[in-house]
């Protein structure tokens, strides 16, 4: 079974699929968390940095789909954020405006926006 690691941040990253990856045996077993307080500021920051890097991979025409997937998984592994947790944040940000705003601000900061 495959799950998609998605980006649910604002602007450029809003709901664009990032990579597919093999799901572990527990994927889908828990209901997605939609409470913005369920995610720490640290997790949101890590998510934002990884999301920016993964988004950049999508713009790299020299990579095929498999190479993008592998590179995106490497980004997540290096970030320390599990793909399942990345997906939980993405899913929750789509349905929770407060969390979406936190993610958007963190992405702006990760992109070096001085107004963030």
C-alpha cells in the first residue's frame, strides 16, 4: 500500500503532492489529528523546512518521479520527521485554518521571508 506525502501549506505549496512512499503497517489506523495544538512549534518548523525542500524537488526537471520520491524521503529522513507525521500535519492543515496559518508562517520563515 502506498501513501502520499503531501504539502498542505499556503501559497506555492498548497496541497501539491510531494512524493509517494511505502506506508508502515499502522498507516491509516488512526484518525487524522485536526487540533492545531496537537503539533508543536518545533514540528511545524521542521515540517516547513522539509516542505520547502520537497517543493524545490518538484521543480527539478532533471529528476524523474522515482528520483524525486527518493530525494523527498531522504529530506524527511534527514529532518527527523516521520513521513506519517508529515502527512498528519498536511492533512490537518487542510481542514484547520489555525494550523494552516501556523504552517504558512513557518514556510515563509523557512523561505527567508523577512515579514514572517
